[in-house]
C-alpha cells in the first residue's frame, strides 16, 4: 500500500526523515530541516543549462558510447597525459600529475595554506604557457593579486576571477576553456537554483556536481578547495568525496610550518603517498627531505626521549615522548604527565615492574610530549615504556628509531591499526629503524625493504632490542 511520501531533509547534513524538526536530529543545526519534494523527472528537473544540455544528448547510437578497452592506443592516451604541478611532492601524491578532465578536491582546515598552495601551483602551470583560471569566492581579485605578488606568482597566463555565483563560474569555465581551473572554495560558491544555505551540503553537492559535469564535458582539470570541519569531514557529511576523482587532505601542525598533503581517495594513483611542504613568508615550498623537522633541537639523542607515530584523522604525526625519572622524597611519588594518558601511564609502570623488572613505583615520574603533541592512543604504549626505560637506565634511544605498539597487561605487544600509513610517513621523514609488534601484519611489506624492522613479542624483548635493560641493571634502581 502506498504510504504518505512527505519527506523532510536537512539542507546542511543531508539527514532525511518523515517528521519535521526545528533542529536537525543529526547535525543539531537549527532551521535547516525543510519539506522535500522529489523531482518528477530528475533529468529535466534542473534549470541549470549545463544539466539540460547533458540530459538532451542523443543516446541513439551506442557505438558513440561504447569503446573497446584496447581502443586506447598510444595516440588516444595523449589525451590522458598528466599536467605537472611544478611541485614534485604534489605530483607524487597525485600519482604523477593532474589527469586531464579530473576533479581534485583539496580539503583542509581554514588557514592551513590551501589557497597559497594552489596559487603557487597555478603559477607553475601558467609559466609553461598553459592557461590557468583561478576563481575565488573568498577573496577579491585585488586580494588574490596581493597574495600572488607576495609569493611571486605573476604569470601572464594566470587569470583571476572573483565570484560566489555558480552559474557565473561555469560560464567563465566554458568561455575561457583553461588548461587548469581552480575553484576556491566549494563552500563559498552558491547556485541560484538551490535553496540550501551557502556552504551547506546540498549547495556544496550541487556546486561539485556542476563543476564535475563541465570538467568532464570540456576536459578541464579542476582543483576544488574544500574547508573541513573539526572532525575532518568536508562540509559536514562526506557526501562530496565520492563525487570527485581525487581527494587530497592538506594538513599540518599549527605549531610548525610543516604541511602534509596526502590523497585519501585517488582514481588515478596511490593513496599512501605523503607530500611535505614548508609554509614560508614568501609562499609554500616543497620539502623533499623532511628529516629532522620533528626532532627536538638537539641533534644528540638524550636518555628518556623516544619517537612514536600517532594517527589523527587521515594523517599520522611523529610525536616525541620525553620522560624524566628521579628519586622521590615524597610519601606518594609524583606523577606529572602532559600529552599522554595518565591512567595508562600508571598501568604501564605496573607492567614495566612485573614483566621487565624495572621498578619505578617509588620514583617521581615526569612524562611529556614535545610541542604540545597528543599521544593518547594505545599504540603509543610501547614508546612510553621505552622512554621510561631509557630515562631510568640513562641509555638514549637513537633519534632515527620509531617505536610502535600497544602493551597488554601480560607484557605482550599487540598490533596497531594503519601501520602502513605510519611506516610510509616515518620512512619519508628519514626514520630508519622501527620497533613493531611481532604479530603485526604489513600489507606490501616489500615497500619497506630499505628499513630495519625489529619485531618484538613482549615488552622485555623491546627493551632488550634497545639495550635498555642491561644498562638499567648496571645503574641499579
Ligand atoms: P591560506 O592559503 O590563505 O589558507 P587557506 O586557503 O587554507 O585558508 O594561508 C593562510 C595562512 O598562511 C595565513 O595565516 C598566512 C600564511 N601565509 C604564509 O605563511 N606565507 C605566505 O606566503 C602566505 C600567502 C600566507
Ligand atoms: Mg583560502
């Protein structure tokens, strides 16, 4: 039996339900839930001239549409050639450059440097006599010019436009037919035909769909900027990400000038590459060899410090953990922790005593991460133990060694998720030795042939591998 078809839809997060709410039950936004009437005919529904044009394409001759896979001979492949961005790091993340007609989403937190990266990229590409159109919905043309001057991106073939109107942006793309288009950002462009709020998910989806349609029909590779919310998703729901060909996350530690670019989805290349950049006063520079950026200023390893990799959203971050162990003069020894989980530290102190014979129960312990880093996931357990073991024994751990693994109450070292991502990043940053759990499975391990990977089954084994226990016994407790 046919039911009542009234549906309510949140214009911000895309939630749908049969009841109206003043506040969306999914995203919590006020006044975004509206009655939704499904279009009778989705093909002819949109007033957007581009959609109409597409829907009216003759579909009579299937020969026009169907091709053999072998039709792509070398000549045909020319149209598939990739545009080099001028940043070897960027090209590598994309899988060798920008594929023609592809739409790439560059997602990142506001202020991280997306506009700077793309303006620099636009300049590199324009310098090789390619026409680049940079459309900004965030800044006026004079503001973009000022930025371009600052970063010396002053190429004749770089065209600038400032608009927040989707239809104007699409017309510009059609008329100018550039070799590369940049739209900054998808949240600031609005369609007249869409009733959703600016930057809301229905507007963002409409803008993305229309840009993709133009990019594919006119073969214009397009870089689309998308601001991410605090939880790391683009425009609330991830609905946008499946529409585009490539999604690149651009993020970095606000404390440093280091920025990392990685593809989290790539129809034309790998998703486990990471590109490193440095935000300088005159633009963004690629960092081909980021060794040393995460080390503390001293080049000499000192006892009590060790490095691990944590995972945050799509990125993994190297975190240096420092420990100081001193004899306590208090009835209850002091435990001061910063950036690590204090209840886990208590547990690890007990495990160190029980399974590695390192007695810290009556010592004052100070454990901290460098530069306010957060290392609260279980996979940093082993690094905390090794840092404590190093501080207690007075034996330093080499700065090119990274330590990964969760410590169980039995003293066993348990596997951790996303090891490959952490290894790729650590390898790129110049780490050479990894202490990892014995039972850890690594996909395509042959990629890491040049690294020394030491597998340990127990906490005691890990401490032995780092030569911490011998020294500890000599120094006494
Ligand atoms: P921006 O590219 O505008 O960030 P997004 O587009 O991701 O919002 O970069 C903003 C920050 O970058 C701003 O705080 C200033 C800094 N910056 C530099 O450090 N060097 C530069 O050359 C430029 C243009 C900006
Ligand atoms: Mg910007």
